[in-house]
C-alpha cells in the first residue's frame, strides 16, 4: 500500500462499522482523516482536527511521547495510550488509544492510524475488582453523595438476600435506626480521601434480624474523573463476637450484683494477685475496696498456715476449709474459705469466698456448753441425786445388800458421766465415730469384765450430734448387758450399706421383750435414735442374750 488515500479509505470503512474513533496521520504527523466516534469522544469538531489540531485531544503529559513516536525513523512498534478525555457533551471519561504505523511497499511509513475507545466502565470495574481481590472475605458497599448504594460485593448476601437487590437503595434503609447517628458526619469523607473511619453498627437483615458489623470507611477516587464521588465501606460480620461480649458483660454484672449482695467476702485472684473483690471482702479484712486490687492473697492468711494452704491450692482444683485470717490491723479471726477455679475475661482464675467464723464458733461453743449441761443434768446430777437420797435413808436404818449394790452402781454411772464430760471438755474436737466407738466399748467392757469383739468400718463419718447420740446408745446397751444381763461376751459392729448401722449384741440372760419395759434405759435409747432420724430395734430372748441395732 503506497498511497495515503488508500489508508484513509480503509480507515473510514472500519470506522463506520466499529464503535471507535479513527484518525489517519500523514507521515509528517498532520491529520489526514478523523471519523467514526473521534469527534464525540475527544470533544473536537472535525474541522478542529485538521493539521496539528488533533493533538489537542491528547493530554499535555502524553504529547511529547506521541511526537517522539511520529518523528522516529525506521520501523517502530505500536504506541498504546490511556488517559482521561472530555467528550463533546462535557463528560469526563477514561479512554484507551493506539497509534500504528502503516508501511508502504517500499518499506517507508506512508501513514499512521490511530484509534480511540471509551473504557470508562471497564476502568471502574477493574478498580472495584482490584479492591475485592485485596479484601475477599469482607463485604464491600459503596454509596454516593446522596447516600444511595452504587455497588455491593457478592459477600453482601449476608444481609439475607442477593447483593444486587441493594444497588440503587438508600443505605439508611439498611442501617438500624438507632445507629444512623454514627453516619451524621459521613460527607466529610468526600473532602478527606486519606481519612479512614472505623465504626461498629447494626444492619437489618431481610428477615428482620439484626447483624452486627465492623465497618471501615474511606472516600474512593474515581479512576476517570480523579474526584472522590463515592464512599467505600468494608464490612465484617461480628455478630457472634458481640453476642459473646454481651453475654460476658451480663455474666459479670450478675456476678457483681450477687457478690455485692453476699454476706461473705468474695474475691477473684489471678495467681496470687487480687483482681476484683466485693465490698464485704474489704470490710471483713479492714480494707477499702480500691486497696485490695493488686494485693497478694497471702496477705490475708496467717503465716503459720500459709504453706499448707498453698499446697492445697496446687494439689486440688477446689479447696474448702478453715484457716486463720489476718486483718489489715494485724488482728486475727477464724475463717472458712471456699475456692473454685473459673474462667474470667478469658483467663483461668480462682473465685474465693470467705466467711468469718467468729460468731459461729461462739455459738457452737455456747451450744456445746448447753449440751454438756443437759448431759450432766440428765446423767451425773440424776445419779448423784439418787445416791444422796439412798444415803440419807441408809443413815436411819441398816441398808440391805440390794440398796448397797444400787448405790455402788449409781456411783459407777456418776463416775462414768464425770469422766466423759472431762474428756469432752479437754479435747479440742471429738474423735471420729469409729475411734470413739472403740474407745468407749473397750473402756466399758474392761471395767465390766466383759469380753469384746469389734468389727468397725473406720471410713464412716457422721455429724457430731449423731455421733453423740450413737455413743450414748452404745453406753446404755453395754451397761445393761453387764448390769442386768450378766453378759460374758459382747460384739459391736459398725458398717454401711445403703444406711449406716450400729449393732451391740451380748450373750447375757436376755429378757422377755413382750413385758413392759423396766427402767429408763430402753426408753432413752429410743428417744436418742429418733432425735437423729434413726430407727432402733431391740431383740432379746431369755437365756440367749440381747441385740440392739440402730440404722440411719
């Protein structure tokens, strides 16, 4: 092809068929033809393109590149161009163009053909997809200055219906009414494209449920106009996180209300450090609440007991027991501590409840005194009164052997009651039931010269009141076996199945159980058994002995 006229003819034919602008340049760079959409896309009338006028459609920063390409001699590659252009209608758009040399049959450049195409929509799409690629897990929504949704990414389906349904809707319709105030200053982002704002707010799903999201908003620069005309927000669903945080706050609030209302002192320790405490804990130890935070838990325990308490904390998950507590002023008091491991604010802690036992110890001591007084009244005082009465009678007349035997028995019983009271008062705490049974049975049988067989489960434990009444029944049964039954051998058993059982069986004379009971012993045993919710069975056969069994 040696003629520029032929190049122009072919370019015009192509421009009539394609949605592009076409320009043909002579070898010296002047315009030989401009057609198709060239005038529309560049905003230059056809007559303005003649000569070097066409160069006005090229941005100034690109012109030197274009001129250098035209002036280049010999073969040269195609020249791609991408730039902003203002159309004939005044719209700014993004265009892409090419300049290609046309070489004649002699090898010389006879013309240059240029094309221009509107790629505005493609440029915007590329920008959006680039942002999607950078943040594929979050939903992206764009709004214009009027607050209208212009674009949503597919992840936006988390609202409960297709993402495309939101385009053209007002963003205010999607935001929870109570959170709209968070966007009152939204328009300032159009003037500050470098600013990034973070908000947590609620969106309303199609089904009416609420979705909590963390939003990251900033102005976006249009790749065509270079202006900020949209605000883009990246949204991350944090509903589950918010619900967990809310549940944690509610749990902590419930704990705080309960702790503040509790009479016991309650604190939370992380390791040995107090991180929270209720008012009762401070009052118990004589500290202001703010003083307690950060204190070492060992400061509240007597140094003499600190090592054993620490060992219990290491060996066991839950720790309960008595200890000596130390107040701020150095004074001490008996306390009961209950410690449990728990999870608080994502970490493992101990929740410790402290009870002041001072009043309880005093109450128990008074109750023990009253109990001892009752026992002395019912036992020792009764026997001494009997001895005194019989002694006065004996002074007036010679006592019979039966009277002397009765006086001796009463004296023995009085002595037993006195020894028992002394033992209780001198011991710091009563021995467990199995040991107390052994000691009592061995002592009584030795004095009564009765052979003893013991079968006792040493693991059995019962409350103090129950233990006392069982020992009373044992004493009464052994005394009766020796005094009335003339027994030579006695067997004591303590065992457990579904209940705890105590039996005392002798080989004495026995008695007729169908006859009315004589004396107070059997009646007393029945009353003591019922006092602790137990049942008692007394089986006796004349000449074969007696068995007393208590079950509780």
